[in-house]
C-alpha cells in the first residue's frame, strides 16, 4: 500500500466523520443526550487523529537531512501518542459528566437518540472500512483506526441506551452508555500511549528478545563475544540493531559480519544493522576488555554497557555475561591484534578485516 493510497483512504474517512459529527452534536443538544454529545466529542477526536495522521505521514516522507539523520519518521509516533493522550483527556471529562447525570438524570428523548446512534453506526462502519484499507502496521494509522473503532462501539452502546429509554423510560441508561464509551476510550488511549512510549524510550520492539538475538549472534563460527547490543525502532516496523562483535584473531571479520547480517535478516527480520566487528586480542574479560602480556586489564570499549554474550553458553545459565567489567572466565584465542570491520545496512562502508599484528 503506497503512502498516497493511505492518504486517500484517510481523507475519505475524515470527510465522513466530520460531516456526521456536526449533525450528531446539534441533535444531542436538541434532545439533551450526553451519550450523543460524548459520541460527537469522540468523533471530534477521531477527526483530529486523522488530521494528525495525515500531517505526520507527510512529515515522515521527507528525506533525512541536516541534524535529522533519521528524517522525521517519528512524527508518526508523536501523532499516535497525541491520539492516545486525547482519548484519555476526553474520557476524564465524559466520566465526570456521566456521573453527574447518574446522580441527577435529565429528560432524554429516546427515539432521536436511537435513530441518530444507528445512523452513526453505519457511518463508522464505512469509515472503519476505509481506514482498514490503509497500512495499519503504522502506529500512526493504527492510532486513528482505534479512534474509529472505539467510536463504533460507542454508537452501539448509545443505540442500546436510546432503545432502553424509549421502551422503559429509564433515562439513566444514557449516562451508563456514556461510561461504557469512557471505558473503551481509556483502553484504546492507554494502549496507544504505552506503544508510542516504548518507541520513544527506544525499548526493544514487541516480539524481539535482545537476549535471544545476542545468544544467536554469539554462537556463530569464530565469534568470541557480543556486547553493546541495542535493538530499537525508529518508527513502526523499522527495527534497527547495533552491536560490537569480537572475533577470534584467526577469523575473518568480513565473513563474520556477513554471516551475522544474514542471521539477523532471516531469523529476526532485522535488515538495518550496524556492526562493529573486531579481532578479540588476548584474554577477553567482562564487557569488551582483555589482558595484555603483562596481565594489565585493557578496555576495548570506553563506555561499554549492557549484557555480554559468549559463544557456547546457554540463554539462562551462567553463560551470559554481566555488565561493566565482570570476569566471565572464558579465554579467547591468543593474540593482541584487533583488526576491525565497521558496517551497517548490509553494504560495505569501507571496513576492513586486517590481520592482527601478531600474525593471527
């Protein structure tokens, strides 16, 4: 699905939502129905979420330049987080109004509420169908879609409330329907804020276990150690990985790099990886460190951090290293050279696999 097609489907949904929102709001005022007014308020947030999504899509499509080395791709995540926060803020106001109406219920016209809500169900089904045609793997589009789905459920609850008021005269059903809408808004809002927050905090994507990735990398031929492993998302579906890989002095850094790139692509679906590949000199200790001929501990990384993964060790056993200079007691092949190969995107950027000075 192209970005232009996504924008077209979102624009159709926006037109439907905006037109019906105005109709519903004035009917809600006329018949004194908080359920209809709350639905209209939610439709306003729907419209705002789609506008944000459209703007964010245009920003994200701009090429990377200047200080924005990733471009503006995270504008989509900002949009998703704004959608989630909007849902949560609206839910607070609607919950307050609903509780007031439970205590002192006003007169509500059941028939207008029922008819308007049923029409709203039809409009939201069409809008949701249009949104489903867009790329929902984007958290930005998914945020707008969740607004529409929540509104659809809200209209169903409002229609039931209108029928109850019409048949039984129980006017508090209108406020009860509003509270159901509130619960749905909170659920969707929390989900969006949590998902966007994970991306902003650069947590590993859902479904990607960094420990499993590190252990698989460390088990490749001639790999001695993997550390400084980071996995995060630039935006929805764009997973990035970086790591420092130490190779036996007799091994080929270039071959290991290609092998690890293939592993990441085929087993974990990670195609954007930047690897620093070096020969492991001497006796590897802790996070990227070793001892020289005089037994003095040297640091391979000035500020190395995180888990350390060694070849031939299990995921949950004593095999996995501990951060910041702890001795894991596994000797590497002897030698002191550290030829290196820095590489990313699976295209060579000029790294080399130079042999170590010791001739390994």
